[in-house]
């Protein structure tokens, strides 16, 4: 089973992850996210609203991937609902400093159509 | 032939030291001795292949071609076939007058033949014969001597077959039944596998338990039609395919449908009954599907026993396109689920409902007792003086409350981390921890566990332990491995440690030569006396 369910809306890939990201699957998730970029688009929204846990291996993976994409002028956006346990973790490790983090998928998509809204500080 | 030399020949056939030879050496030695003892030109041993109903040349002296050419004689045909079919000695004084299947006998110029059956407990397992190039009439003494040799060979072959079957059976059982049932806090497993009869023919009964990455636990029971190595290997195929489908994330209905299509497409001789159960700890929901398997017994916390009403589909492999509807039930803490194969309750001369009722009664009674594993208690209740008519596989799953202490040993592989987090979450919830507290402690312990797994990388059979203890105002959890704390990836590990420190109130790393212990302490809002 693929870890990611991917759909495309207006040329943006939206990848939804419903399992935890940890040492057991971080490399695979990274590979699947990279595939999304190669196949379709320069913008991928990673929806973590049903993901319960993200450990340091998962966080490292997101930081590194985002850094690589930036060099290619591509963008990884995260969706982590406000008030969730994951959003607390995102603040602690400073995910928002490296990539846009949004409350909902709609917010993330809106930020892409409106270049001024580059994501809220997390 | 003089009398003393006859005695010597008898002694040479019953010589105790023959017992130390391998089967091949023994056969060749006995054929030599009997040929000498009877002054015969040829000596041949053929063994019966019961499945195909033919005698196959196994060893020969003076007629080695028989073995090399793999001569096969149908039962009741020709000379050897007649000996086997009639299960008594046959003498042919003049071969030119007799019906012969095997042309080698004539080509060799054999004139006279004496054959005796090789018998085990009155059953024919083969034929032994000696031949003479000259016309000869074999007397009663000759017949007795050849029968003596045949009996000695029967003994050796029977013993060798038993040993071979046993070792195949043992290997099969070791490979196909889970060697250790997984440790999942809150569940206690006890399993039993009992082969019927002498135990040399393993059946196709099996059970299995495993945990999916998201924490759900799956129990499986099944029974392949037939016995022996073939049934056991079909069972192995099903077990592997079933695990693979579940890991791919299919629903229970889909898993059963896929299994059925797979077995149906693999040709005849592959049919089985099976039932799969999936427990979601968080909701207590127990889903089940059944492919013609007997209903599982559920003993509730009050000790009432009833059969689960899983809607049964057709057995696997009977026809493609079968449907397997999923039934939802609940599995409360304090309940026991009992999975079994029909050998446990079926008695010849008794309707199946009587057997089910006896099992229900045994389950109810077993729940009142405390001694020994649950599966053993049920089995002892049902045990009677009759020998088992069929193999029995039995798996009991008890749902237990999680206490103030948590203790588990896990394989040091990344795949265990997700299940570990679910278990810790469940335990912490039982200790009154809030959602945020559960998240923090779980993630901190998971980080420590990921380190233990990383240390063990490449080591075979490495394990680590996780323990939790509720104290009045906090929880204390330890992760212990037997490797060394190494900062192999400073960037990642540094972040892991930083995350741990920011989530909980105390992180202590104690690294000594024989391993590392990480202790995580978190204060809880809810206090316990």
C-alpha cells in the first residue's frame, strides 16, 4: 500500500498521509513525495491532518526535502490543523521557518493562488 | 546346504550390528547376505508407492539395471505384483512359462524366482525376490530365510520413514506456526497444536497473530482440507498470502476474496476453511470474516459463553467470486475469544451441535479456573479417553486491563515503532493522561526506541525492552537496549534528543558497556493516590 494518496487540483498535487512518519517509512515517504514533484507540478501540498505522529526521522526528512525543492524553485506546503498535537510539535522544531504550514488544505491552495499569502508563521 | 551354515545365515540376517548401519548400507548388506545364503544369482527389493499403486525397484544385486531404469511394476501384475497383491510367498520354477512384466528378468536369463512380501503390521510395503539362472525349486527353508531378511528390511524401512516423516513434520510445524505469539500488552495469547494419531502426518491446521503498523491486531484460524506435507504446504501458502494482503491494507472482506480467488486459480487440492478477526483497541471493535469456518467462542467478562455470529462465506478454493461479508462485534476488556479447528469438537457418531455445546460449556468453565493458559484449560475440559480423530489447532485471546506497570520486549526493527506508540498511548490513557500528555510521552519514548533500533542495526534477533510505571504524580518510562548509545547521525539524533527534552520533564541517558537505558519522566495533571 502506498503511504500517500495523491490528487490533483488546478495543477497542484495534494498528498494525504494517513500513517505516522517515523524511522520505518521516512525514506519511502520522501521518495513518494519526490515522485509527485517529478510527475506533475512544482507545488505539493502534504496534508498531515490525519497523521498522529511525526518523529525526528520524519521531521528531518521534511526539512531536507523542502531545502532541496527550494533550490529547484519548487514548494512543499504542509497542512497541520491549528490546535492539534502535531502543530505543537511543528512549533517546537520550527517547521514553519523552513516551509509554509497551513491550517487546512483550502488555506494552502488559497495561498498558492494569492502570492502574497505565503503561509502563516508557525 | 549343511545345517550349521544355514544357522550362520540366519545369524547373519539377524545380526544386531546391522542396526548401526544407515538404511542404504543395511539394504545393500542384507541383499548381499541373502544372495549368498540362498546361493542365488540375483536379489531385488521393490517398495510399494501407495499413491500410484506401483512397486518401484529400490535396491538390487545382480540386477542393478532394475534400480537404474526405475522399474515399476503395477500391483497384481507380473511376478512381484502378484506377491504384493496376495501378500504371500510365490515361487516360479520356470520363468518361460510365467507372465512377466519386467523384461529385464528374461534378458538376464533368470530361470527360477522366489518372492516374499515385505510386511509392516500386516500391510504390504514392498516385495523382495531372489532369482537363479539355473532351474531350481525353492523349498520351505529357503522361503523362511528370505522372509526373515524381508522382515529385517521392513523394520529398518519403517523406522527410517517414521524418522523422516517426523523431521519433515517438525520442520513444517516450526516454520508454519508462529514460534512465539507476539507480546501485546492488554492481550494474553495461548495457543495449542495437537496432531492426531501418531503425529507423523501433520495436518493443515494453523493459527496466526500479528499486529498491523497502525496498532490493529489480527487473529487467524484455518484448516486446509487433507493431511500430510501437501496440506501443510498449502497452509503455508495461505498464511503468507493472507499476511501480505493485510499488510497491503486491504479490508477483511477484500483479503478473504483475494485469498479465495488465489486458491481457486491455483488448481485442485487447495481448499480450506478460515476465519480472520481484527481488533481495534481504541474502539474495542472486533471485525470478523469467515470462509466456512466454525464460529469462534466468546466468553464475556461475566463468564457467559456464546458463539460469534460471523456471517459465513464458502470455504476458500471452492469457487471463484465468493463473497465474505464482514461482521462487527465488540471485544470488551475481561473477555476471551477462542478460535479452534473442528478436530477440537468433532466426534464420530455425534452431531456437530453436541460438540459445539460441549465447547461452550468448556469455555464457560475454563473462565472460572485460573491455573495455566486458557487454551490448555479448554483443552483439558474437552479431553476424553478417545484418541484425537483429527488435528486440533486452538488459540485463546484474553483481553486484560492494563495495570499501573507496562512491560514489553520488542524486536529491534523499525516496523515495531508504530505499534509501540499505539500500545503506550493505550496504557497512558488508562493512567489518566491527557491527550497532550499522551502525545508527548509517546513521542519521547518512540524517539528512544528508534535509537535502540538503530543501534541494533544489522544484529540478528536483537530486542529491546520498554517499561512504564505510574507514580502518584507522574509516569516514568524506560527504554533499554543492549547496544551502545552512539551518535552516528549527530544532526538527526541531536534533533531527536532535543524533541525529547522539550516534550517531557526529564530525560536521562545511562550508557554503559552492556547497553543503554533511556528514562523519560513526565508529570501528569491527574494525580493518583
